[in-house]
């Protein structure tokens, strides 16, 4: 019996059209951009044995320094997706309830179902800017709630939940569901625009709060599959490490060494990407304004992604289908809202993956498609 339902988001791994606006990561980092003689010397001496259960200690020390927590509270994982799986796997049994938001990253939703937990969904609305409502959150919490998963900045929209709102939500959960843990996915937190500062991580906020992130989205290194969890509950962290050992044993020692080198050079990497993301989001903003007759968007807070909606009075359901078909015919790759539990007339638009000239060309093609496929 299939544990995971099919989802077209898998096409992001297997399809790469010329104008890829579906990808939510920044331009891929190349090994040549970060390598130097000293690092090559370390690679030559690297023993390709097993890693440790908690992860490479110098890497955990660097993460701890950046987030203001103890290295003992850091667990290295196979990407943020690995963190989400380990947390749900360790905490949830058949009949337990997991609360999370929708739209959301599809694997997060499908992992919960595959583990036999009951999924309680808190809908976020395009019309409300995908804002988290603490009042609505209260209605989906119960004595069976074991885990609550928040995403900020949000995937697929790039919108952020203010810290005061997160704190209010955490306080509510701790009061109403004292046995529950909260996992906060901060994957896009450092992918800000221009001189904008990243929000402070929620790592260390509470013994019931875990956070996860990775080097995939902000640093453009999804290929090394390196992420991490922060956890302030020693007993739970031990279970997470055991879950890691019994599923993947350890992370790749080469990935961990490369990841440490990336973090040591993080400032320069992020500064260049933030400048490009500022250009990208500005270009998209101008494109949306120019085509406001046909589309609307929610301006993102961080990340190389946003949500755009085809207006209901301009696009019938048939016209929405035609829009996607014509986009594909013109080699423009889009991420349908249906992938994330949103309406199909909403699509996730990535503006950081393509070089700026290709981004502008892709948007120009989409503009023509909008005008061609709108309902009569």
C-alpha cells in the first residue's frame, strides 16, 4: 500500500525547463565559489568513515554560535526535511494529532499522514496575506495534540509570522496542550532582501520549541543535503538522535565538512544573494503592478518565492488550465498552488533561481500568456 500520495512537486527534481520559476531556492552555489587551498587540504585528509550520531562537533559549535544556544542542543540532519521526519517520527503515534498550516510544503503534510498521525489543518488565506491567526489556532488544538508545525517564512508565500504572534501561539499551545511540542521551520529565515536583517531564530525560546533549517534555500546548497534541528529537551533530543541512527545512521562526513566551510563564509555568500533577491523581488513587484488587471500577489518577507493569483473575474477554471499549458509550451516552469494545498489559480513564483535576464524574459513570456489565456 502506498504510504505517500503522488504530488507533482517531484517534478522539481526531474524537470528543469529553460525558464524555471517553480524553484524556491536561490541560484545554486558552486563548489568553485567556496573552495580554497586550505579547504582542499582538509578534504584530502578527510576519512570517509561514519559520522557521529549528533553530527560533526565543529559544525554544531558553529550553528550554536550563530543561534545563541548550546552545541549540545543541536542535531545535524539530512536537510530540513530530515528534521521534520525525525521529529514527527519520534513524537507521534497512531491516534496522536499533528497541527500544521495549509498551504504548506507537501512532504511535511505527507510525512504526518504516512506515520498514521491525525492531521489537523489550520488554513491560511491568500486574502489575509497568509497571516497566522492565534484565535483560529485555538480551535484545532486538543488533548491529543502532540506536535504543532509552523513555517516562517512561509512556503509557498514567503510571508513571515511576527515574533509576538509566534510567542502568543506558543504560549497558547503550552497552556492548552502541555504535552505538545512546537517545531518551527525557519528554512528561509536568512534569505532577506538587500539590507533587511533576518529575524532572530526561535531556537532556545522554550523547552517545548524545536527549530529546523538547512543550507538549501538561503545559501543555495540543496545538493549537500545538510540541515539541523535545535532542541532544548535532552530526553527528546536523545530520541531524535536514536531515530536518526536507526534510519540513516549518520550524515555524510563530506557534507558536514562542506557545510561547516559554507557557514564559516556565510556572510559573503548571503550578502551577494540578498542583493540578487532584492533585484528579483523588485522586478516581480513591477511585473505584478503592470499586470494588475490580471493578477495579484502577496509581497514576501524573505525567500526567493512568492504567491501570485490569477484573478477570478478574469480567469475561469478552463482559462487557469490553459495558462499552465501555455506556460509549459513556452518552457516556463511554474509551481501550481495545488501542490501545496492551495487553489490552482494561485502559483508559487520563484525569483531567485534564474539569472536576472532570464527572470525578466520569463516574466515577459508570462505577461503574453496572461493576455492570451484570460477568459473572454
